[in-house]
């Protein structure tokens, strides 16, 4: 039985990727992280599946195809940057997005369908974000205040009309491979 690791998420459009990547490159030497996300790998996670069998994937794909049209497409707008962990020893450096009700509705549809297909997901509250960097450099003093709640990338916006099932290929760069796209409702009757 063959299985790989997967997640379900929203890939960013090329033009947003380019703007985010340019900003990260500008400050990369000042940011105390070992690992920076590849420009093509920026995304917003809806559900981390981890190791998943082909059988479970087939069931999940079928369920998501049937239920994705129950969520309307929506606009996402970026907020400020932040960290998970303390500023003196951050684990993850991220870019936030404005609260969008349809994003949370989509996360619930994905969560429900994952659980129906037998996947147990994290129980912590959903905090949508775009990971920019991770793995703090232990020798560094922490992240500078100018990078926490930084507004340089605020107000980038795009229409979310689909989301993706993504396979993680840890030995490749970029490491995320889209397996399946799921379209959202674009104004059709629900």
C-alpha cells in the first residue's frame, strides 16, 4: 500500500507570489530563519492531511467535488506579518489575511469531508496564513520588531475561485504538487 503526505489549501496567484517573494528576498538576510518557502509553494492551508492512502484520497476527492459548489468564491486580502512562537524564538514567520466568512465556511466544508473520509485533523482553531519562513536560527537574537505586524504587504488581494489537493514532495523544489483542483461556486444557484 503506497501513501504520501498531502494537504488541502489555496494556492496564491502568480502575481501575488511574485510580490510576496520580492519582499521576502529584500529582507531575507535580516530574517532569522533557516528555511524560506519557495515562491511557487506559497499557499493558505485549509487542512493538513499528513500521510494518506490512495483509497482515502479517492473518497475525499469524490466528496469534495460534490460539496465544493456549496461555497461561493470570495476575495482574500492580505494583512500584516506575524510569527508563531515568541519574537525571541519564532517558529514560523507568516503573512496574515483579513477575516473572510467564506474562507472559514470552506475550511469547515473541507474539515467535514476529511473527517467523513476517515482523516483525523488537528483540533486547534483555524488561523489562516501564508507561511513565509520557518526554523529559527538558534544563534540569532530573535526577529526584529519591524518584521512583526509589518504592513508592507498589506492589501494584496485576489479572487479565490478554487482550492487544491496538494502532494508534498520533500526532496523537490518547489515541493508542492497540485493533484486536484476544486472549483467554488461562482454565482450559480446553491
